[in-house]
C-alpha cells in the first residue's frame, strides 16, 4: 500500500534481492524450502482467504452500535451530532451474546441476512498489541504498545506485518504463503498471493511474491504481441525484455518481465473459461471482488488449491462528513461482500472461502463535531460458509467515554490482538499449529491461537 513506509537496511535489501533473483527462474517453487510442518499435511480440497482492507480507519462506533437504554444514551452523548439515530439501526440477535442490545448500521443491510444465517461473524475490539495490557498499565505509562499509535502509515504497517514492535519487510499473509504454497500449489506458475490493490506488505513473504491483477484481468504488455502498429517491434522488444543477462540487476529485470509475460497469458486463458457470475455492484470494491471470484473460478486451470487475495476499499478516514461518507462506504462494503458470498455459492466453494476485514485502526468514540478521529481497537467482519456466524467474538467494549477500555477520547484499548485474529485464519487455511509462530512471532504472548469463529 502506498501509505506504508518500511525502512529496510542495505544488508536486508541485498539479502531479499538475492533471494528474489534465485527464485525468479522457477517462480514460487522455492516455497518448498520454507514449509516446515506444513509439508506433512495432506493436500486435499481448496481454500481461499480474502482480506478486505478498509483504508483510513473504520469507525467501529457507527458500524455496530448499542441501540437501547443507558448504553445507547452514553453513545449518543459522546458522539452528539455524529451519532446515528436508533431508528437507523438494524437489530442484531447474535447467539450466546449477553451484552447490551446491538444494532447494525442500516447501510450494511446486505450483510444482515448473512449474519442471521450464520455466514457472517463479528469480531469486536481487535487491534495491534505488543502484549496484553491493562488500562492501569496504560495510565501508569508502563504498557508496551505499538510505535506511533494512531498514525495511518505506522498502524497499517503494524496490522499488515503482524509485528508491531519492530520493522518487518514481510506481512503475515505473505508468511502464510511461504508455508503453504509449495505444499498445496506445487504445479502453479501463479503466486498464491494475488492483489487487486497494487503492492502491499501484507502479502509480501520471504519467498512469496504477490501477483498483481486489475479488475479487468491480467495486465497485458501489448507491444510484445505484435498487433497493428507494434508488429515490427514485437519480436525484438520481447527478446530485449526477456533474454538472459549477466548483470545482476538486468538479469532480475528480465526474469521479472519474462514471468509477467508468461503469467499474463496463463491467467487470461484461465479467466476466459470462467462462466459469468452473479452481478456485482459497479463500485471499486465490487469490481475487485468480482475479479477475485473469477480467479477463484479459474483455480483448477491455474493448479491452485490455495489462494490468498488482498482487496482495498478507500474512504474510511472520516474526520469530516462522518455520517454521509461512512454510510456510503459501508453500503459499498455490505453490497460487495454479499455479492461475493453469492458468487462463492454459485462456484460451489462457499464453505472453502473466508473473507475478512482489516483496517488501520478503529476511531475515537468522542465526536469532533463533524466526524471522528484516529483510534485503536475496532470491530471486524468475517464471512464465509465455514464461519460460525451469528455470533460476536472477543469482548464487546463499553461504549462510553472513560469506560474500562478507553485510553482517551473514547479510543479503545484492544482486548483481542491481530495475532489471535490472524492465527485463527492461518490455522483454518492449513498452517500447522507448530508453524503459527513463524507466521506470527509474537503469538505466544497472547492467550489463544483460535478465537473459534471458523469450524
């Protein structure tokens, strides 16, 4: 993602460049070297993870709201002009939940039937943590917390790397790819990690190289195919872009170009065989999830039993115009997610595809008159046929200023870590329990490796 800045030292850069050069001639086969215990797992079935990153910091307080009694009154007092009226909330009745009555933002009405059917779950108050902390530790200044809390770039990096207490050049989805691609996709020439939103650290592994695709499909370098006015330069240009070189940088460039040309042809051919899917909303997120569904439909042609996708929705930095702008992006989110779930049903893989949201951070409960400011913990949705939905996981916070999770201005101290969230997804995807700390080095600091939202 463009907003993330990672400072990699010269030694680390050379190490990663050398690794990339070594892998470029045999794309992704070297994942076998990083497998560990995952290689012993039987290769059967298909699974996909789809990360929907809400860029800008989703306002959790106007996403899921305590909708009655003193809990709603405390919410309304804190937000004042940016509080949602109770009449604009859709009542939720999650199984096993005994907190204040909850209402869903009406803009997410498309998700309500899926929640009721047990296909969508809510994970409450999750965020970046170095270790579990208490409010007393925060107030005393003794808590170990991620660097630069409330900063977009730093907290996007912390969420996506899963290592908030030090710099990392790889992300937890990329490290999942390192551990699973060789075992599950040994014959594929296409990366296990596929992005519709450009480069992101979340899918960057030590050997996993993310494949970027547009909403229209694979990127084609038309000049090397020779149609029309390019015919006289096509052959020499292709040779110039792909022939072996002795200079290390030139050699790497030609290998990348050769891989791009070859992969485009394979992906375009595979996508051409996918039958039309259910209609998607004509929004950026709708178009991204539609191409993800098509890539899932092409999984057999691409020899992929595991796929990891990254899509991004923008517009969540709601310092101003909170109610109209946030309602608009939430409608786009709910409608696109519902269409995507229906597409997985059509493809016969609903049980095998898990989509989940992530974001920079939540936002402060205290309104600023026009919107809300940067926060910390927030709420996220998990969707799929394998999800144990119609439930609230984690500890739903007290929605009030100066509540037991408030570190100031209604910013929530997370009670569930990104590590625990990611580990639950990784285990379902096929990462062996003994390899979870390779994906999430800080996981041992937290109480659980399985939050229970996946069967």
